[in-house]
C-alpha cells in the first residue's frame, strides 16, 4: 500500500508530519515524526483531525488504519512545544485542548467506520489515549505502553480517563494512571488493552489483511454495528433493543442483505 503526503489534499500545512493514503477501501494515516517518536504538535493534530474528517465523508473509505512511522506509534504531545506554552493562562490551555486535541475523540465518535490502531511501537500518554479511542488495537511484540501523565504532573487530557477504564476496568486503569508504569505487548493483551500481538514484521501485513477483509463487508452494516455498540455503552437495555430493532429493519431492506439470503437459499438447494 503506497503512502503519500497529505499535501495531495487540503489536510495539512505540515505536509510531511502526517501521511495519508487510500487503497481498496482502506485509508491509512501514518504519524510521521519518527525522530521524535511521533510526538505530536498542534499542526499535526489538526492534520490528523482533517484526515479523519475526510475519511468520514469519503465513500471510498470503508476502514481506517492509524499507525506510526519508525519504531514508535506515538509518544504523546511534544514536550518542547509544551514548554513554549507554560506561561499560558488556564483558560487558554483548556480552549486549546478542547478545540484541537479533543477534536480527535469527538471526530472518531462521529466516524461510523471501523478504525484500527496498528501499534508498531511505544505508545505513551496522549499517544496511548489516541490508540485507545480506536475501535480495534493490534500490537507489535516489541511495543510498550504507559499512561505517563503523572510523571510530568498532568492529567489524561486526551480522553484516556474515559476510554481506559472501559477496556481494562477501573482498578487497573487507576493503577496505570497512578504509577505511569509500562506494560509490554503480552501484558497489554492479557488485560484487554489490545486485541492481539504479532511479530514486528508481521504486524502491518496482518492489520492490512484484516482491514481489507472488513472493508469488503456492507458499509451500512458496519456503520450501524459500530453505532449500536457505542450508543449501547451509555443507554439502558430497553433503549438499546429499540435502537437495534430499527437498525435491523433498515438493513433487511438493503440489496446486500437480499443478495446474501438469496445466495444462501440457492446454495442450499443445490446441495
């Protein structure tokens, strides 16, 4: 799968810090500051959000894969850039966080397409949080993960406090937040942080194979499954059942469903 700078479309001013490509229904977003372990700057976050918005509106995109260049997925926010903002008043810091970094989880919530994080290396702080908000996470065997906010006197501002407890449970999430300790890929798998672990060289081929397989599924079905699960996390059973019955009624009217049923019936008759 080839990758081209996002400068091919109106996505970024920093043309090389984020790479974007689409192939066979799969959009790949690559964080591309390997010399800084893909630590993100605000312009890079803006480009990331723009790429996700593009994925949301482009019918050619069926699945999104996010990964990092080099040996890291993402080490969080760029500390040098943080140092330049130390004298900013609290209200400005809050506005920057909400209007820029927190756009990513909010955009992902509006993106009714599967999003896969291919964790090719270390993911820490906000870098880990940005992986947690993806739908699926697959890790290279050498990858390591940590919620490092406590080490620099910060709170998990990118959404980790929302996502991590839902994946690993409240007590384990608090342990990771309180200590800032690293976990390796196998431990991440054991606690439910990632879906599976692969040898480093096999990670991207495996993720690409899975993404292309998912991309072949009916787009509306994928969209409504994701929406039902997300909304189901914050509603009661009766509301969830009412919602899914509406989704069910919609998909049974699609050509894809009709074709699948007729194919099954026809095949059974031949048997």
